[in-house]
C-alpha cells in the first residue's frame, strides 16, 4: 500500500498538485496582504491546506463546519471559494476517465477541505 500511495502522490503532484499548492500559497499571501483576514487566522489555514494538497493520497478529510461557521465563511470569501470551485471542476474532469477517478476523488476531498477548513482534521486512512 505504501508503494501505491507513493505512486499516487507522484502522479498527483505532476498533474494537479503543484497547481493547487501554488493556489493555496497565493490565497494565503493575499490574505496576509489584505491584513483583515490575519485576525481570523485565515492565512494559516491556507498554508495548512497547501501542506495537504502536496501529498493527499493515504489521507482523509473530516470537516466540522458547525464548530466555526463564521470563520469558515470568511475563509470562503478570502480565497477558499475559488480554490474549492477549481478543485470541484477538475475533479469532475478527472472522473471522466477510469484512470482519473482516484485523482478526482482526492480533488473532491480537497474541495471539502476548502469549503470548511477550520477545525477540519486530516487523518490517515
């Protein structure tokens, strides 16, 4: 299983992972530049999400939207919404082919993390 996770993470990084990583870093930097999101901890969430999207195979996202709804909504406003839409659309595109279904499933997990990043847990499968 470790070998499959490694192969999956390599294919992931070469196809979509780098783009998502850069998107998360960009959203975090933009949150820092606008200053207001810093008080809600939004840049830190984007940087944690960037760490997840580098190598997501073998991990599962468990979200708890109700524990911080206002912070989750603010995170959507300050960059999370566009990253979630990006992940969902590319997940649908990848699911068109049989080979891309595992990548599409991971992208749906990334979109789930983008919609509710506060108090979300990334656990090993």
